[in-house]
């Protein structure tokens, strides 16, 4: 989206191919994206790579091909794998107790002191859930860059443009 909007990305999101921090999207794509959360985010990303790549028998680390490696219509095996885990809460505690404890944790988080300039604390996924409800009700906003690309694609496929 930053590319289509011709906008920089925030400093700290990526490094260029020389390992220097960058706000340039193309330099980031030629370099590497940084894990969120500093050293702890790096640790979480590493564990994720072990579970999704090493354990699952797929590609991992620098062996993972860039998304643009397959421009031939999805015929190249990319080697991406996934890891799924299911826990049976009953093996840890009664489900009702777990739900009460989660509710208590949510109340703790929501009652924390707000950061300066903020008026609300969000839990993971809450913003996306509210955005989804809003988009269902009001539609999905698109930038001029995205609209332009969709129009060109529609014209190339001889499809009517109806948006």
C-alpha cells in the first residue's frame, strides 16, 4: 500500500540490502523486513520459523523465496509451510474458570493507564474487527493508485469498469 500511495514506511520496519535502516519501500523489499518487538520479536520470529519451516519440512530462513519469485501463475513450488496447534483447555483447568480468568485479564488491560494522546486501549484483533464491521456497513475505501491499477487490469481483460 505504501508503494501505491508513494509513501515512506516507518523507520524501524525494514533494512536495505546493505543492512541500513530505510523508509523506502523498494529498498525494504530488496533488503529485509524487521521483526516487531526488537530482540523479543526476533525471538518470536525465530521460533515461528522453527515451527512453520523446520518442523513442517518446508523452507526456512533465507531459503524462503521472495513472493515475486513465482510470476508464472502459481506453478512454482514455493515451499511455504504452516504450523497449527490446538489446546484442550480442560486439560489445564475447567473451561468456565479459564473464561473468567481471560475476562479478568481483558478488564486489567482495558483499565490500564492510557498513553499520552490515546483515548482507548485495544486488544489484538479489536481494531480489525471494528474495521470489518465498518467496511461491511460503509464499503471498502481504495486509494487512487489501487483504483488506477484495477481500471488498467479491467481494461486489459476487456471487463466493464463498474465501481
